C-alpha cells in the first residue's frame, strides 16, 4: 500500500509518534512518503536547546531520504510567533494513496480535504 504522512514539522531525530508510525508502516512493507515543511518546529529556545541536535531550523526544500523514508520538504509560510504553518505548492498530491495527517495547527489538512473532495 502507498501511504503518505502529512506532517507540519518533521524532525525524526526527536522521535515523535509521527516518525515512529511512518517507520512502522515502512517496516510492514508499505511505500511511505512524508510530506512536510522545510522547517523544524519553532521551539522558543530553539537556538540554545535544539539547534545542536537538529541543525538550522530552516531546511532546503526538495526530495530527500530521511531515516529510510521518502521525504518531500515543501517551502512553507509561518505565522509569526505561532506554530501555524502553510505548505506552499501543496496542490495535487498523490491522489490514489492513503493519507495520515498530524497537522493539527495548519490549513494543510483543509486543503487536502478540498483536493480529494472528502465529505464529513
């Protein structure tokens, strides 16, 4: 099965549940793609606490392999002083896939619902 994980801020070095779930799907033999922003989460103390672990907060957009996962990092727009983010160029993703989203602070899931014409 092809599974897409839609994640606002993907930082596998910190080991959040979205990383573990995507890796579990990969181990089960599924083709997994992570679609995420080109940023790490805007922790208030990022420079002093997280930069040593994660590197620069803003990453280069593009396709990468991260922890064995196909990762598509899209340029993003953030609302200042909040964790709210908007993925740019998130248009017509892979329509015939199963989606999993952890984007609870963004408009990205709403765009996905509109693209896929999902009804509640």
